[in-house]
C-alpha cells in the first residue's frame, strides 16, 4: 500500500486485495460523491449506501493513502480537547453531547465489525492519563472534573501501565483499539458489495454547481451528484476552513521490547505538551509497542529525522528496547476551538459537506462524521449539527498564533532557467537532502537525490502562495500554511492544493 510519505506505517505490511469491481459512468446521476477514501469517506459512503443511496467515492491516490493508514488507532471517549475546556467554551450540555458522540462512534465501529464480520483486532481497553509534575497535576485535576461532569466512567489510580514515574493518574473505561487498515479495507468491501463505486487516482480539481446538480471534475471525467462530501482534511481551494484549521505532524515508533511484561495492556497518555501516547499491537504472535508524540506544526521543523531520534531516546529512557521495527509520521488538523468541523461547507452551496479538524482523534471523529453527514444528506438533521457546524466562529488562544505565523505568505516566484553549476555554488547539499535557498533574490527548493542529481522546484505552494519547507524524514516539501505536501519531483502528496510545485528547468 502506498501512502503519502516515504516511511511506512506498521499497518501496511500485510494488505489484502480489494476488488473495486466496476468503473463509474459519466452519465450516471449519483446521490452523493464522496471525495477521499479514508475513514471519513468510507464511513459516510457506506452509511449512505446502506440507506439506499447511490454513491461514488473519488480518491486522489489509493485507498489508505492518507492519515487513516498512519494512525495508531486509539478509539477514545477522552479526547485531545479536555471536557473541562469544552464546558468552558460550549457549555455543559454540549460537552455531554460530545461525550455521547464519542461513545456512539465506538459503538458504530463495533456495529460495523459485528455486522460485516470484520477481522481487525478490535479490543475494548481502559485508558490511563498521568501527571509527572505539579503543574500537570493541576491540569489532570481539571480534566478529571470535566470527565465526571460529562458522565464518563473515570477514577483515580495508583498504578499505570507504562514504566514512567508519575505523581498522579486517572483511569477511564470504554476505550478501544483496532487495526485501522483492515477495518478500512473491510468497509471498502462492504461498500462495493452494496453497489457503491470507488475510483482511485481521480484527483478532484473542482466542483461546480449546475442548477442544483454538482459537477465533479477529475482529469479523465466529470461526474454528477446531488450532494458532494469533502472527506479530504481541509478541502481544496481557499475557504474559511483554510484559516480555521492548522496542520500538524506527529511521530510514531514501533518497538520490540526485551521484557515481555513491559507491553501495556491498556491505552496510556502523559500530560506533556505535545503529549506521548502508548498502545500495544499484536502482529500474529508478536507484540509491538507503539509510542507516538513530538508533534509540531507542519512545515515548521525541517530536521524531522532528528525528531525520530528524540522520540527513540525518550522510549529508551523508560523501556528495555530490543529493536526499533517501525517509524513513520503522519498528518492531522487542529481546529480553531478544539472541536471538529462537520456539516455543511461554510460559504458553499447547500449541497456541499465537509469534515475536518479532528485533532488527534481522527478515528472517532471520522466515524462520527460519516454518520452525521449521512443523516444531514438523508434527513437534513443531526443532533450534532449545531455543535460541529463548520460555520461557527470560535477561536482558541493557541490558534491565533497560527494565524500570525502563517501571515508571511504569497511570495510568488517566476521560474527561470538555471544552470546546475549555479545551483551547486549556493546549495551545499548532501545526498537525499533538500533546502529552500535564495539565489539572485529568488527562492528555490533544491533536492539532491541518492545519485547526486539535483532537482529544482519553485517553493511557492500553488494553494495560496506560501513557501514550502523541507521534511527530512519523509523527503517531502511541506507547506507551513495549510499543510499541502509535495514529493521531491513536486508531485502532490496532500491537499488542500490540487496542483504540483512548478519545476525549474536546470540546463
Ligand atoms: Fe495553503 Fe500551501 S497549503 S498555501
């Protein structure tokens, strides 16, 4: 399975074949076209198809290309945004509705697993959250209060399932874990068996409203539908969501331990900022410890290889590590107020829907989004419509910083013909290194491949003109503004851009 990065996640080792059967016909009228074949897209499409709707999924690359194949697949009712913060920002009733939604999402996943007999290693687990210093204890106490107020089952504990010294900890039940790619592929199979159609390698360049019918443009064809769902993180183009979502990268290591007893039988989290997260994966008879963390805003740290080194040092400090078996990074989007945007596309026509801004809780919100959007399309209503409305206008303090950071945009660049000699003069690069350099007042993104061949690109992101940064671990050019990513040839890896980086001719 190909994904949007150089590194491969633990889930991509064994991939069963999925038959996508028929191709879409341009003359067909679909009830809904869903753009993106991750957990949001597949859950939405299956939910609609189950309820008698005729759906087409258009995927820019392949199924499992994006974040769903790179998550650690913690299924949480305890979210990145603490309930005490949600109570403060949205009120206690809404915080309780949110908690109900998380439980509903886990129940929906379990329902699909039972109904379609999916083998994806689903297990209910307890969760643990622990504080390592007095400042974190204060945060933990507030989180505990919030959890009690929304009615989740939580209690203080004296032990935690990870060998990290702590001062105070809480335990909560009703969490779960699974194999996200096996689940996704089973949803794919269920969807196509019910008559749904998936077209891979169909990048959507635009959606046009023609008298209430949505015309969805791909390189090969234009498809028609009554409704269109963007299940693509931030949708393409510039919209209010471009400014209300911040892209982040997170880092994961899969580790074999010498001590069998050190593998946690639960999900665990610390209170650091960014926090570390832990779970155990069972691969056949072998256990692997997954540890994630060290998150940062996309495009704001070039030496991402070093981040893996830091994460490894952290794990070795606490665990007796035998081997590091997997390492990968992944992208997610933070919303401006801590809750996702799920529902009608803000400022778009009434037939467009969107789901994004899940933070680190993509499996939960992706699943919930699928059912919310299916309800909105079929009945026009959802109990969650107001809480997650993409048109709401709340901002949290941290988000305001992001807007400021992203203000240095739009430095357009006209590509000239440059000589290799000129490039080599000012770009002292090692093999498989990239850098944005300034040459004669122009910025150029240069990469030297494994054979020593230089590739030059315009670093101006075609989405809105920000300058991309080098990502050394994934060998990609990442945009710091809205998270678009490109490979070393400038080809698109992640939206919201729909165009490649412009090549600079090297004579
Ligand atoms: Fe928006 Fe690059 S992703 S400017």
